[in-house]
C-alpha cells in the first residue's frame, strides 16, 4: 500500500481533462484499430470516458495497485499519467469498436457457461447462420413449387426423426415453450405441479411467476422432498387443464425423497383425459449415450407416455437458444396455431442454426466430432493433460521468469443448468507471479483481444482446458504478451 505522501504525489500528478483531450486527439487514437479506420469519437463520449478514467486512476492510487497489480501504477509524474490515461482511452475505444458482444476464449472449465453464451455452434450451424444472414433465404418459400410455406417446416420434419415424437415445433427459449403450452391449453384453468418442482431458472424467473403471467391457476401437490402419484390423483378434477412435471436441471434434492414417475403420471392423465406435459430442460437424448449420465431422456419420456415434452436447444443439444416442444400431433398443431406462437417464434438465423444442428443428429456415429459441446464432454484426462502441457509450455515461453507455470488437476463442469452435481475430471494451467495477484492476472487476460476468461480457485488463477476449443491456444499465448508490458 502507498503511504499518505505517495498518494498525495500521485494525486497532484493527475492531468486535467483538457490535457487528456489534447493528448488523446494528438495520438491519432481514432485510427488505432486492427481493422478499418474508426469513425471519430464524439466529444461528449470522450469527455465522459476521460472523467471515468481519472476516477479509476484515483481508485488505483487509493488501493496501492503497485503492490500486486499486473499493471503497476505509473510513476508520480504528470507525463507518465497522461501516457497511462491515453492508453486506457485507446483500450476503451478498441472495445467500443468491437462491441459489447465479443468472441471469448473460455478457460473456466465450464462447458455450457451461461455468461459466455452456452453451447458453441458446430461448423455447419455457423455456416448456415452466415448464409441466412448475408443474403436472402428460402425462409417461407417452397422452392419446388414457389408457394409460401411455414418457416418451421424443416424443424417440424426433423424433430420427429431426431426424437421419435409424432410432431414438434420450436420457439425462442424453454420458458417461452412453457408459456405457450400454458396459454394454449390451460388459460383460466388449473395446472398441477409438485412443490418440489416450482423451480427458479436464470435471471430470477420462477415457474409460479410464469404460470401467473400465463393466466393459469397453480395447484401445488406433495411436499418439497416427497410427492406421490396419490397426491396428483386427489387434486385432479374437472377444472384441471394440465399436469406439469418439471425436471430440476440446475439442482438436486437428495436423501429422503420420492416423486411420481413419468409413466405413472402419464397413466393417471390418460385415465382423466388430461394432457401430461414434461419439461426436461437440458434435453438429454438417446444419441448422447453415456455423456448425459443419469439425465432423463426425451425419447424415454415420450415412450413413457408424455403428451408433450419441452427441452432446450442451447444446452445438451449443442445448438442455438431455443425451446423445443415435441409430442402428440394434435397438441403440437394446437400450439402452432395459437397467437402466442407468433410472438415467440424463432428468427431466420436461429432457425438456420437449429436445422443444421438437428441434421447432425441424424448420424449418431459422427455426432461427437460435429457438435463442439459433445466433443468437449468426451475428452479423456490424458488428452486434457497433453493440451494443458502444450498450453503451459507456450505460456512459459511467452512470459519467461519470474512467471511460474504448472499443470494441475482440476474439476470441470457442464454448466448452463445441465447435469448438476456431475464432476468432469480436468487439467488446468496454474499461472502465477510473485508480484501480481490472481485478480490482476485475470483482469489482464480479460482485457486481451480476444478476451481470455479463466477462473480463480483457492487464490489461484487457473486456465482449465476442459472448455478450450480447437485452435484457441494461440489466442491465449497472444493474450499473455500483454502481461509482459
């Protein structure tokens, strides 16, 4: 930490706003870019950034960042602080030009990282998206006849082939799929759900809130840890429009537990002529084989008699954000004709990505090679060890002494609200420096182009290779060059 005299010297050395405006403009910063020349930065934005940079400088001075930061404080000299501030303004300019949504190298070890966009697309899905985005497309035209067709026609054709269901449709996420089912089948009526399944999904959205917004009456049965088929049987009646079972994709209840099975609920609903709807969330399929561990599979739910099954497109399926609904033809048709179906429909980009992803599932033997998520899941510890050694060797070569690099055992995760409790043995590169804190190293990597995101565990900065995609090691090595400056 800096003493009071040092802090005062640094404060006196900070330049004025006008000095920084002149220095930034003199540096020709608006042309600093790896791509085309940048448009001039509006003066109002420049002034706002300068004030924020000066406040950040004061914060660093107060915190004594020179002791443990990968970017030490400048000398208590006005020119040194001008150089630092202009460099910071240039960094902001580059980030602003790149946009808030950037490609990121994920070395957290979490494969479906919700904050980092969940599943990376397959090559064929990315190519399909590019084709749909950069020109016109046959979105709603049958090219053979020239007549108009539904934009969901390819998805309607593929989902039965992939899942074995009678029919299927897709909307923009699973919450939208649940909302559509409730709106189309149960408005003003009762929907029965076990108390153990009143889940909260990401962003603080809770199932009871979705049901209230959809205009249905929630009927809770059972207890938090035990709900039997008799609990449902006692509550089902003439006002029951739907029985809903929600798989807890992002948590587990263990110990003294019991729940009614899909087969039991399906039989009860058939007896009372009430549709049974199961939300499986993660979307494990038979094609995933052992990679989905003990997750309930879509095909098994259908075989056990579920009338409708919902699952996610960007979790275990490995595709774009989408809520997929499969099941009985009569119900799927009813959903597709409801006005809410248009409100929650997919755009052409997501449809192109989803179609390409589903086509990969038609050939299970090549699935792991074509879907990046499944490829990352199936990597052996020996393969991960080799990748970590290669990554660590390149980092040591780039950084040199006194940086320390070591390959360590790690535990990866599936993430994204999928396969909770499943641990994935992994390997990670532990990167350290005697003067820099793990937080400061992490900040430097996140500020690279492209940003590299690792994790901090037990006061160690780790780069976990479980989530490292092919060819991204070079990005990590380039990012490390910024740590030498």
